[in-house]
C-alpha cells in the first residue's frame, strides 16, 4: 500500500521540491526547476515522461557537482570570489558552516525523488509505441541507403539532413504543445464508448476479443482508404484500441456498452510522419473513424457481430479552478500589503514605515495596484473563456513574479535579509500555488461558459459554504466589484440594475435554502431548542455584544494587556523671559538625570499628597537637572540694553518655564513639550530687579510657582499636573564672568541623596503606559472618548440594522421551499450562456412578476 501511494504521488513531491529549491536561494540555476515545472510539467496534457525525468536528474547531478567543486575551491584553496554574478547563479560568498548535504538539502531531495520518479516512469512505459524519434531514425536510415548512390552535393546535403530533421521535430513539438495549450487537448486515458444492439443478451456473454479485433480491422480499413496512393512509408500505422469493459445498459437491456482505450490514433488531416502521433484528441479521432466506417458500410464488410448504434468519444474533463486561483491571488495581495516593509525596508515591525512617514510610499501603492489589476484581468479572461489570452497571461504572471522576487532577494543587505527573505518566500510560495492551479486549468482547458455563472460557494449547501458565503458578502466592495465586472464582460439583455437585482435574489435564495436545510429540516414542530443551540446562538452572541461594549473601553484603559512601560529617555529645561521688547532665553540645560522610582532614596516622604499611590512604580521617574546651564549667555550687549530699556515702562513681564521630554512612543509624538507661563505679579520679580540683574548691579531674582513638582505625561502626549498643585520656586542667578551664564537654583529642593546634590530643576514625573503597534498610534492621534463612542455607535448601528424591521423580511426569507425559484435563476444563467438573450429576459421578468405578487410567491414556494 505504501509503495502504491508513493508511486501515485511521487511526482507531486518532486514538483514541491522544485519550488523548494528556488525558495532556498532564489538563484538562476534553481530557476530552471521553475521553468520545467510551470512551463511543461503542469501544463502538458500528458504526464511528463521518462526523458523529462532523466534530463532533470542529469541536471541535478551536474548542479550538485558544481556546487561541491565551488565549495572545495573556497574552503581549501583559500580563494575568495566576490562576484555578484556567482551569487545570482546560486553560489554564496562565504564558506558554509554546516555540512555540504545540509547546506544543499533541497537539491539532494530533488535528486532523490527525481531518481525515484524516473524509475517509476521507466517501469510504466510510454502511451504510444510510435515516437517521433522512431520516425526520425527510420527516415535517416532510408536517406543513408539512398545517399550511397548519390552525387557529392547530395551527400553533403544529406550530411546536414539529421540536424534539419531534429530542428523540424523540435519546432513541430513546440507547435503541438502550443496548440494543446490554446486549443485544448484530451487527457489520458483516451476512452471511446460504443453502443451495440445485441438483441437478447447471449448466454456466454459478448466476446471481447472478437469485438476488439473487428473494431481494429475497421480502423485499419478506414486508414487504408485515406492513404490510397500515398507512399507506404508515410502511412506507418492505423489507429488501434484495446477493449476495457463490456456492460449492459441500465436503460435498455438489449444494448451493450463497450468501452475502448485508444492505444494509437492516426490523424485524418495529413498522413505524414510529422503528423503521426500528434493528435490532440485521440478519442474523438477514433470515434470519427468508426462513424466513417459505419457510414461507408465497412461494418457489414468485416462481419461485425452486432449493429452499432452510436459512438461517443473525446470530450474534456470540465475543471473550474477559478475560485481557488482567486483565493491564492487574494492571499498574495494581503501578504504583500502586510510584509511590504519587511522586503523593502528590511524591518520586522508591522506597518511601521507608514506610521513614521505618515503616508503610503508610491512603490507600495503601485505594487498593490498591479496585483489588483492582474486579478481583474484574470477575471475578464475567465469570463470570456479566452484560452490564448489565459496562456499569455499565465506566462506574464510567471515571468513578472519570478523576476520581481528574484530582484528583491538579490538586492537585500546580508545583515538584514532574514525577515525579508522569509516574507519573500511566503509571498512566492502563495503565488506558486496560484500558478500551479492556473497551469492545471490550462491543461484541462477553459471552462465552458455555462459553468462560469455558478458561484463556487453556492455550488452546494453546507455549513462551511454558508459561512464562507456570508463572509464573502461581508467583505467591502468584493461582491459589488464582481457584479459590475461580470455585467461589463458578459453578453446579456439585462441592465446593470436588473443584473444586481437578479444576483441579490439568487444570493437570498441560497441563504434561505441553507437555513431550511441546515436549521429547519431537522426541527420538529413543538420541539424545544437544544442547549447547544442556545449556547451557540444565544449565550455566545450575548457575550459578543458585551465584549463590543466593554472591550474597547478596556483597550483604551490603563489595564490594556498590550500596554508596556513608556519611560522618559531624555529631558531638557528652558527658562525664557518675555516683555514688549521680545523674548530672551535665560537658562537652558540638557544635563538631566532620569532615575527610576526604585532607585530613589530619601529621608522624607516624597509623595505627601498621595499622587503616586495608584500608579505602577515602573512608570514613575525622578528627573534631576544641574543648576548650571549647558549653554552660555551670549546675548550681545546692545540687545541686552534694548531689552532692559523695554522694562522701564510698566509693561507686563512674563517668565516662561519649559520641559522638553522625549519618549519612544507614540509614533509622531515622541517629543513632549510642556510650557508654564508665570503671569501672576505676586509670583514674578519686579521689573527693576530684573533690570538690575541685567545691568550687573544684582546677581539674581526670585520667581515663585514657576512649574509644578508633580505631573504626568499621558499616552497621547499631553502633560497634566496633579491637583492640588505643588509648585516650585527658584532663584535665577547670573554669573558675571567672561562669558556669562545663568543658573537655576531650587529654593526648596527635594532631599534625595541619589541626585548627587543637584539643586537645579527637579520633578517627579509619571509617564503613562501606551499600547503597542497600530492601536497605540491610533489612540495617540485621536480622542479616546471620540474613538470609543464612534466604535460602539458604529457597531451598535450595524447590529440594529440587522435586527430591525425583521417583519419586512418574512415574505422573502421564511420560504418553505425555494427550489423552483432557484431553478428559474439557473435557467436564466443557462439561457445567457447559450446566447438565448430573449429567453433570459423573459425568465427574468417572470421572476420579477413572482416577487411582485405575494400570491404567486406563495404558490411557487410551496413544498412539493
């Protein structure tokens, strides 16, 4: 059992290893595996043969050997090759620290599974016994025999004939491959069903050997008739089939259904070696030959035992993978939006680049727009069933994403590429899933237009589909964009507004059907609701509503679990004097110590009013600044004289004290500035005292209540003093030396030993915790109450809309059965797909008429 599972799924493991090798180092050499996977292995209508796996095996061996030789050179020969091209090829600059097998593990995995797959493929054999190489060998042998009696010019021409034949074979294979991608091709096994009238069923049954031999004889006769007058060497073989089963028809017991597998099909277009074995539809061709034999009377000529009623062959397996492709592309879109800065900015913080720059980078917007419009183009191609456009779009997608990811990987700095490479791998791996699904879709061909209007989520009724469809309808703009784009790209007789109404009717009917099947079908009348139903639908919803009310307030409070300490990292002080003559800076210092509350030691109570009891000690800091400034008093004497003269008039004078505090968060508000203006004349010095100090006759003046001793810095960056306020008074002293400077002396400094005797500006500051990430930055820019009220009211309004006017929905949601209405919608889609626009419009207005008439709606929704 294990071996059979390995045989059937080993090729998928090989394909995954191909992608893994490229994700390992994003190199040019590993890009060959992507080309082999996405350009041939997944797109070909037949599985890759023995030659493909042997070629990949040889390439992997050479790749490993070159890697090993390169490591020997840089490990043991002491050579350092700093070539960017070598890195692009996949050879690292540095020596490997682990073993060679571990450092090249994906390559060895590819080698192991490719070796196993080549062995499996060799045992399985090929589909047809006549390959192009056989024809090439035969033709070369014939030409060699003819050239023995030819002239020298003909011998020289025949010398280059093998190259010409190889070129023609390669070109022919490429043309055939392109046709199989764009025109569609059957996938093996190629089966043909033959219906025969056996009358009464024979006692010994229908003899399969006799039926098979007669059918092959018919095919040989038809092929011979087609090749009359042709060179026998140009008609090497007729079509052949093997019988697989014979069954009695369930509809008619006198009819036998015989299933054949096509072993070889010869095309009826041109009977040449180049065209032989190149049929893209072998089963359809064989069925056509049997019908020709039936119409020409060859059936009676060969003595076929039973009359042939019908022959069915060909046909493609209808596969529609668009929903999965769209899901993968949408995941790529969100991954790029989330991890853009990890790739471009080499940072790991989520969306940090936008918070710092306060705008979206244009490259980021362009990339998202490109991905979005690629999704739109894919939808348009899907709606038009444009096979050639799909192939070209697939190739463009493959080249674009491979080139972009490779360029980003090569341009990353080695020291900062861990997060970026991880993000690139996640993005390309998701895109690889999308490309693989697109390749499989190309292999099976574009879906028929009759299947394009069937939504993936509404294809069946299940709990998963129901929840997925509700989520799809809830995503902003997704449903509306799809409806508008579908109407724009589809031939229809309906207006856009009618189209939207039809889609809304179909969506509501699906939801009603899900409710009937999943919820009401198993409920008996009078039966009480189960506890599980009450818990899931009642108690859980109640707690969700409670969380909507209280969770935002908790998030906006100091008890937010995402809050972290936000201490002050830097502090500076500035004292200015202002009058009608202008404003001068007297004192300024940046020499301030920031002490944690645990490190503060004092003999007296530093919190006599109990301001700090409700705060965490990790948020409290003591700031001690030096009394002497960090800058000198360099005001020119002329300016001092003019300012002193402005104080002669009994004008208002003000002292402005400023704290400048720096923290890590929130972004954009790291620097907090708090100014305190002393305006009360009782707290200010007299103008004459200030003039005396400036003239040099005095050395100092005193200012009362210049700043609060205790204050807190909120998470939004505001400074708020504690009430009742405890203010600080200080002396401003000038040193008349050369040069001069001002000093700030607190007249009642705190008795704190850890400040080292500093008597300059002192303050006890509470820096409140702030949330991390986007939440903290959002709260820092808006009012807490405004955000809370807006969020709660918006959610409450949404819930109220869902619960209000429920009585108005009764005629359209409480339908006993909606199968007839759904059938009308499906008939509208089918008529549109077949181009019957008149039928489409008649059915649509019939549906509208039903919805307009309560009586008709009641009749059409009665249970059968």
